[in-house]
């Protein structure tokens, strides 16, 4: 049926609220909604996926490539349904620098997707017309299909907004009133995740009702249907290089940040992903060839993770026995010796990496390009990937390390730095890598896990130590 991209004039305009309301209402109408999120963010994507009832996928031309973005959207746009894409920051804000690379605008241009512009109506009236005019004229190559106001004060306010925008010639597709009950709670790193029960059923119902009452859903669906079809690339599936291998995937209130594309690539390479909870399970799943610990909020669940001593010991013994482990951001924190909270309390963690992580710490947010420089569970030296780093903690006084897996450059113009801590059979890092930038690493990780399951072990570089 088509696709639309919901973008904002900036951060905090309410585009997530509008997207969630659209997903809730259209799903209730029986329409299949495939959710997507521009940029590297996990949290908005997870919320949108939870409401739409299917995993949301990242569309990030900088982390992956324009071809990857077009192919992903073409493959997963549902027949007879609608692809709903949430933008990032403001419409033209991307990875940084002099252009809009990685922005919602670039994704819209690459895919011929019509854009619905969300304008925050709080504190403005007729001036909304000047704002809309600027966005409409800034990029003539963009298909700006209409405006949605968010946070409208009442009927008189809406009339003034509409009068201000009328000379621009863009249709008004709706106006959500200000309603604190529709707002999505936030905490550090962004919005609350579905695992934190940020969207109970009654809030989803309110979002759907608000969309039905205040958005022109029929016209929005018609705009989506008018998007030009994307050619679906021919599938070039390569059979897995060996038997299936079980890889445990941490999923609970502490760990939930995964790119769905990465999980798909693992499964295509022969992985059988087995979810488990480091918070609540006493033991790892049986018969594992590997372990994937994603990001999330271990700092918020530090007491619970520390209290589950049996799981911490299970993971410690498994790594000691050579189980390949990939730990990203929050997963890396879990493998450190302890997490120190804002009161100075130290909560013991697994202890694979001899370091203490402090929360809160200096915040870090950056796109990263990565070169593999040492043998690791992701493969041999030589591969290049892209990803991002986003955390509000820091490692306290890391001692010297003898080998690191990554050479990293952070945007906009950071020099090369060593990252990717190696200890025994584990690779830990603050970085979240999108494997669409180098799909072969998924096969390497599965092959490493398969070798362990078959008793052939993992060869890490000489001198790989346990201290980051």
C-alpha cells in the first residue's frame, strides 16, 4: 500500500507521539504496519515496534549504505500494508558535517517517500507558517506531503495555526491537542523502553483514539499509497556453512538494544537465537555455542544483576571454558568487575574485564567507523564497519591493555583510537555496530560459535588480556 516518513522540525516536536498514534490507530483498523526508524536509536524503534506488533528496523544511510536502506525498505514494506518511518531529530539533521547524510531527508530522497512534517505548536501561532515555508523550500527535491501540528491549545489556536500555514500550500493532516496523558516518559539516554512498561494498553488505546479523532487517517493512507514502488532486490541467500548453532541473546529490563538486521543476519548464517534473562534466570540456556549481550540499562538494574550471583557465575565459567561472547555497551558493562552508582555503591558484575564502570559519567554520543585490527569473535583483521556510541557511563581508570580488536574514528573528525576489549573468548565494547555495513561479520561470529560448539575453540591474539 505504500509508505510515509514522519519527521519533525527538531528534537522534541512530538514525532514519536505522532508515529505511535498512527501505528496504534492503523493497526486497530486492521492495516499491517511495518515500523522503521531513521538513525541509530534503539528506544524509539522498540516503542514503535511494540505498538505495531513487529520489529522496527533502522534506516541509516551513514551506518549502512544507500543501497542497504532502499533494499531493507523494499523487502519489508508489507504487501497491502504501510511502512511507517520515524525520522531523527529535525528533518535535515543527520550524522553531522556540511550535508544531511544520514538524515530523514536523505532517507526520503533515497526512497521516494512522502514526508509528513510534525510542527510543535506550543508557543507559536501564525509564526508556524514561516517555519513551514522554510522547510517546504529548503530542499526542492523532497516530497513534503503535509503538516501535523502537535500540542495544540484548542480550536482557536488551531484556526490561527491553519491560517498561518495556508499561504504555504501544504495540507494540514491533523492537529493533536496538548494532552499530558499522551506523552512518553523519559529517562537518561531517551524514552523509556517497552521493557520498562512505558506503554501500557490504556496508553496505546489513548494514542489510537487521539489519532482517530484528530488526524486525517484516510488521507495519510492515500498519501502513503501514492509513494512510488521500490524494486525488491533479488535474494542471494547463501546456505549456512554448517549446522545450526545456539546463541543466547540477553533480553530483559537490563538488555534490549539490538538492531533487528543484525539478528536477521545471524539467523541467516545458521544461528538459533535463544532469549534469556541475566536478571531473572539462574542459568544460561543449554547447548550454547555463543552469547550476545546487547545494550540497555544495566546501570538501572545493577542491584538486580548483582543479586543474581548464580547467573554471574554461569557467565564467568562459560567464558572461562571458551564460549564466544559479544558484549555491546550495556553488555560490556555487565562483563566488567562492578558498576558504581551515583551514591558510590559498587555492584559486583561478572568480572571478565578488570574494570569498574561509573554511572553517571561523561555522556558520549557519536557515530563511529571501525576497523578490525585483531582476531576476535567477529572475525580476522581487515573488515571495516560502522556504528555508534551512546552512553552515560564511563570506565574508571582503565589499566593498560595488551590487545584491542578495533581501531575507531568518531565523527566529526576524531583521530584513530583503540577500542574493543578482548579477554579470553569475549569481545566487549561501548560501540553498537550495525552489521549492514559489513554483513560478513555475522557469518564470522556464527562460525566462531559453531567452532566452539564442535569443540574446536576460539583463537584470540597472543596477549589478549582481561583489563580494558
